[in-house]
C-alpha cells in the first residue's frame, strides 16, 4: 500500500500541467476531469487510483486492484459520484 501513497505523493509534486507525459497516468476518456494513476506492485499486481484535479487540489476518488484489461464502468461511475458529492 505504501507504493500507492508514494505514487500519489509524486503526483502531487509532478503537477497537473504535465500529467499526460507519463505512461502511468492518463485521462479517462469521456469523463470530464477524471484521471487514472497506475501503481505497479509486487507480483505484477497493478492498483488504479482514480482522481480529479480541482484548482490546485488533487481529489482521490477511488483506489482498486484492476484485474481486467479494460477499466470497468462501475469504477468510473463510483469515482464520478464521489466527485459530484465533493463539489
């Protein structure tokens, strides 16, 4: 779990202006202001952190272990629901 926190910390230091320049961060297509951060852990397990950037703040919305290749709609919907509650 500490690797996830390390990546989030690096994300905060990295800044939103260069997000798409790294392979481990990408914008979620079709979702306004929603991004995905991939953290590779031991035994090739990959955790996904869905987050939004509002002004200067990074809002962590959902962290989960993604086993399939495609991001599930329910994970995106949950993140968007949490984002709407935070505004």
